[in-house]
């Protein structure tokens, strides 16, 4: 089992920055991939970025060049640095982890942290 707890959300103006954190505990040694997803109110959840055990990353086109995913294995913490935020980035952001491929299902999820960007 893996437990994930997000933090760092909040309200910012357009153009601002936020850094989300996700603290992992439990069988973190077996995690092969971690990711950030987001879900705007009333819309479907989408993958924002993911990072695998060796540090390879992938991003949604909508956030490329603005967001950066990283991990501190010593602290078992995942980060999402979000720059040049836009109102369209407003959503609940979730941290997720899987013991399998980054392109399979994620079995472990955090409770989410809200990000609100005002124009």
C-alpha cells in the first residue's frame, strides 16, 4: 500500500506560480511511476505530467514549458512546479502512483489540492 498526501495548492493571479508537493509513504520502494492529474469542476480528469523511477518525464501539451515535475527520492516527495499560471489551470490537482507502467492504471491517489487562478 502507498499513501499520498498533496499540499501547496492555493489561489494566485494569472502569471503567478505555485509549487505542489506530494508526500508518499508505505511501499514507496516499489513505485515505478508517479504523476500529477487535474480535474476542473464539472470536467474530466486529465494527466498533467508523470515521472518514472529513472527520472524520465512526460507532459500534457497544455503545460509544456510552464510546469515541471520532479521527485526527491530521499524524501519520498513528488513536486509540480507551476509557472505562468493561467485561469485554464484552475482545477483540483491529484498526485498518483503506480507499481507498473506510467501508461497503465494508477492504483494510488491522494485526496487532491485545489489550485485557483484568477485573471
